């Protein structure tokens, strides 16, 4: 039996105003709402440093251009920078040419920031398009983190699935691309954000203590049921960075450490999975 190791990956989607702009929210108030992300990032970096916890930050290229100094702080603190699109427009709404151009521009912005290309990708709005997986393989990504086919076990992304309304699912073949799965239940946005877009309302504004209980409970379940696993938490600086939620994030880190969690970046966790489960052939 393998040595027990239970990994927690703290990830932060530093969208600033880009996610709101992608939804057509360009008036001063939603833009200012996104601005708060730049206020929150230094708070988050300070908290992570206190516990010597490394994290993964997924940043759209337009945000790197908007807040270069804030992004440089993230890099200097030793955290991973992952690809999060050029804009925050979901790939599912882009043509192949538009998506590849955005992928290239986003990579270029990260290379300028860090000196190296990113190895991880997270789709804006967690909505992959029909061409996304092929593009990630073409451009040599190690992992992606936008799908939900498991909770704490990474897996190889399939390509060539056939989905029909009136026929059984036909699964495609595994690829070298590693999936680091996520969940809406482990994302701060649906729990905490109040958002109105047209007639749609995301109520959010949940009590932080209840969310904390859920998030710690998922890690506890992983530790009880498997020898090795990775649980990924997704936060947005302009969401988690509010005072009472920062206190929740601190309690989360302390609670995970008390349960034996080891904090890794998604890049480190994906590389460890690749060593444990090499691609056949």
C-alpha cells in the first residue's frame, strides 16, 4: 500500500473585472467590484506566506496587462501562474481561430510575467469548447482544471467522446493531458456572490461558517477513503478577499493542516500524479 498523502490545492482565479466585462457588465459599479480583486490579492499573499502555503493563480492575459505590479507580487511570492484565457469569454463561444489566438496571447503575457510558459489551464467560466482539448494538447499543457469527473482523484482527459440524446455515451480515448478536477461546491463564487445579469440572479451571500464546514468535510472524507488524493479549492480574490471570508480562508488553512493536509500547487500535484500513474505506452 502506498504511503498516505493527502494534498490540498488552493487556487485563485484573479479575474478582476474581466469576468464581469465578459458578461456585458461594463458600467462603473461592476467594474469597481472587479477592482477589489487587486485590493484582495496582497491580503491573500500575506495569509499564504504566514502558513508557507504555495498556491496556483489563474489569470487572464487582460488582467496581467491591467495589474502588472500585482501579478508580479504573486510571482515573487513563488506561486504558480496558470492560463485563464486572454479574456474571460468562455471558449465555448469562440471559433477555433479565436480560441487559439487567445490561447497564444494569454501564454505570451504569462511568459513576459514569469519567463516561462504555463503548464496548467483553467477555462473561463469552466466551459470548455469543442476545440479546447485539442488546442491544449497541441500547445503542450501538462494539465487542465475545468472538469468535474471526479472529486479528489486526477485523471487523464479523454478526446473523441460521442454524446447523443437517444443513444448510450461513447467514450473517447485518454490523452496525456491530466485533469485536476474541480467542483462548484468547492468554489467561493456560487456560495458568496450576489450577481444580476439580465433576468438571471445568483443569490450567493451564504454564511461563511457553513461553507467552511462543507469544505473541511470534503477533505476529511478524502483522508478517510483513500491513501493518496488531491482536493482543489477555487477562490476569486474579489470574492474571498472580504473580511469575514478572509477569516474563513484562514480557518480553512488551519483546519486542513490539522487534518494532515499538504499544500501543493496544481502543477506540483499534477506532476506527482503523472509519476504515480504514467500514461500507458
